[in-house]
C-alpha cells in the first residue's frame, strides 16, 4: 500500500467520501433483463468489483427516456418509479463492501438501439447519423428538448432516492448531449446550434435541471469526449471552451475521448500506452480546478500512481481492466501485483460482444466475469490426477484451474517457455500487452504446489506408465496453414529466401528489424496478416500491400481492432487487394488472380499468412488410450480448432465440469465398496 500511496488516499466530494482513487466507469454489459431490471448475474458481476476494493462504482448508462433514449441490446432503466426498488437493492449490495456508487443517466439520441424504437425514427440535434452507415435521425423540436431535459432531472432524483452517492451525466461518445455539443452532428440554426454557447445550451439545461432535482450537496459528475479525434470535430481546446458554459454546477469531470467513428480512441486499441489520455485530464483540471477523472488503458499500478502524483487527475477510471481483474485494488493493496490479471485490450469479449454482436460481455483473460473465483470453494473430494499436454494459454488455464480445486496436475511443454502462440504474438511491438496474460498464468501456476510443469519436455505415451491418471488435456495449439500453392513450399525451404510464414517472423524477430525502405507484400487479410502489415507499415516500409481471398479484409476481427487496422492502413497508404487468390510464389514476387486476371506483386519481403490450423498429432493415440484405461481425454484450445485466446481460456476453465463428473464417479464407487 505504501508503495502506491496515492492510489489509496481517500477523497471527499461534497457528502461522498471515496476510500481510494479507483473508479469503475460505466460500461454496458447486455446483462439487464428486457424490461430494464437487474438479474442475479448482473448483480453478481458488480458485486465482484465491489468486493475487489473499488472506491467508486458507476453503474452502466441507464435509460432516462424509453424507448427513444435506449442504448444497447438490453439496458437498465430509470425512467419511472418501478425501477427504484431494484436500484436500491444494487446500492445496498455495493455499499456493504464499502464502495460508493454513481449512476450514469443517458439518452442515446441518434445512437438509440434501432430494434427498440418500436418503428419510430431516432432523434438528435440534427439529421446527421451518429455513426457511418446508421439511419438518419430527425431533429428534435424545442418543446421536445425541454421535455428531455426534465427526463434527465427526474432520473437523477430517482437515482438519489435509490441510494446512489452521485449521479453522472453522459455528455460524450456520440450520445444525445454529445450530438448537441459536436459540430459534426449539430447543424441547427436556432438557439441550440451554431456558436459554442448555443451548442452547449442543451448540456447547460440538463446540468441545471439535475442540480435542481438533487440539491446542493449531492455530487454531479459529467463524462465527456475531451477530444473527438475526428477531423471537423471538437478538439481539446474546443471542449475546454464549451465546458465554460455548463461546468459550474458539476463536481467531477470525467475526461474521456472520441465519438462512434473514432471508437478505437474511446475503447482504447491495444497499442495505446497506459494512461495515454491523462494529458487531457490535466488540461481540464488546470483550467477548472475540479475533481478530474482520467482513463485509457490503465493497467500498471506504477503508472496509475504516477498519474495521481503528477497531478494529472484525481481519480483513475479502469473499465476493461476491472472486467479482467475485479480484484485489482485488493491485489495491489496486499502487495500481490505479480498476480494481477491485466486486461490485454483485445476488445473481443467486452466491446465486440456487446456492440457488434449483441451478446452479453465476456473476457479473453477472465473466463468468468460474473462469479470470478467462486469455483475455488468447491474442492474435489477424491484424489484426481491430470496430465496437460501443451503450455499455451488454454493449457495453462486448464492446469491452474484444476490445481486450484485440488487436482494433482502435471503439464508438459516441449518448448523452453510457456504461453504458446500468445507469447509469440506478443513479440510484435504493437501486441506486447498479450504477454501480460502469459505472465499472470505463470505467476498463478507458481503459487500451486500440486501443479508440476515440465518445459523442454515433449510428452510421450511412456510418461503415463506407473501413473494413475484420471484425465488428459490435450492443448498442443496450432500451426500455420500453408496450402499446396505452386512454389510456396519450395520457396519456404530455401536457405536465403524472401518468402516467410508468420512463425519465421515471430521466432526470429531480430532478423526482421530492418523495415525502412522495404517493399512488403502480405498474403492473407485476417488477424495474423494484419499484424504483419501493421509491423511494417508503422515502421517505415517503403510500401506495404495486403492480399485477401474474401471480399473483405479483417472480416472476423473484433470491431475495435478492425477499425484501428483500417485507420492504420489508410494512414500508411497500404495497398489492399480483395477477392484475390494467391496462385504462385516466386523468389521475389507473388502471382495473384482476381476476376480471372493475373497480376504480379514484387517484394523485398513476402509473407504468407493464410491463418492457422489445429495441430493435434496425439489425439488419436490418446483417444485409444482412454478407451483402454477409462481415462477422460479433452482436446481444447487451438488444437481443437484454431481460434482466438478467448475460446481456449473458456475451454480451459470448463475443465471443471469434467473434474466434477470424475469426482462424483469416484465418490459413488466409494459408497458401493463400503
């Protein structure tokens, strides 16, 4: 605690006293019931973060005006009295762990979820969609604007009566207030459009109405996009001017960034530095002297503490970081920083699940965001022995999970390091955060006396001799997909070559440091190919081209990564060839075919990145062994099907179901013999 003293300093804001400086910001979950109420999973999810030591928990944005103001597939509501009891129950639970609470009240405006509008057109400041490709909204009338202002005030009053310690007004991220503040959306010519003062008028009315409804002693927070990160949008200086018109009654300034079309700077892409937005918060704090919140990939306690010590902000908002690690505060406070399960900013289970796929949120590195470590309470009742083959992230998750419930586990990894493909991808500078997950899994494994790990040891069937094994987990990973394309295998076999696979790059990064002036061609527009494109484009290659068989590059990427990759390709003028097939590989050029026409793409360096395929050479042998010896065999992760880390992590945790069956079976046998 003394090491990071500033993080744990209390802070009083009017009549609310926070026990530390860590804030859980509002993040949509898609957990709510369709009627806008809580359910057990929803409450449990928040409970884990309160139990983990967070000082202030801000409930995800809650609808103030149904259905026109809805956001997300499912969303909590606060637009009438029926929702007060459920919100009161939420606050009782959070307060029981010493956490203060805030509720973010919001009207989505043009960002309203289409299927929930019951056939009505969305509303906004003007008729500009809040996102490229979205339907156009209609402009609100003056009468409607004042009606919505009242809705915000009523919602704030309900939140106060429901037991919240604070209310937060959402004025950023392309929601309704943001749609009035931003010149990209607001094209009005009346008193609510044009000049900064006029564009700020709606926000000013909302803040004043909220203050009227909650009284002088109740904290009001305002979340806003300090820099909209789009040409023609509000810059940081523009926002500082806008805030002058409505900041007086606000107590907490929650400094965020970006709009829908720059979402990679709102839900931060993987390669943005820890606390990268803190300079924005510092400017806001210096100008207005109010309590200020910063956010942006904050994972490291050291950097978190430095932000506070430097006076850049007063509070630290850790969103996805607390999805990944609900116990961030407690672990840092207890000196267990090495056991932090840091968010790797992959944006797959959280942002992509919720925004792009209308699923409930999940997490790549945390396979149970709802119940966290509840499984550890259910120890096995009988001796159970498990072998894990492969020390990648799926194998390590299975091994540590099993050992934590009392299973005796032995893991074999033929390489001299753990982490598998995740460790290798993390060698790319822009993907270095992935190594944090590998480090966490290794630290977790080192805590377990009943988990033995052999590296530099290839598993052989003889390793099962004289052992009573109950379950074998195969997690041998994946290998690059290299089809029998003319010239490909011949070129890859040459000692002095210009054609490479992804593993050539990852296993020998020191040989690929020379990037400037190179002409690079990458075959394959999936995640792996785009990683190579990013590596060379960001590091001064003369030209970079990417070739994809399908009609779309990055088709299966998560929303944030896809947007950031396209932004990167546009910035560096990457040539894109879609609906194009590789037909021949030569020593200094590829031959591709598109619309029955062939084309030659010359290169200094050519990479063939056509994806990965499962590598499970032992499964057939293990299956036969299991039938003869009554042993359970599970094939998980990429050795089952080449996918992403999130699927392997989930399958690693799911090993608990097989362990439970084995344990029950052994207990039943005991009863019979006794």
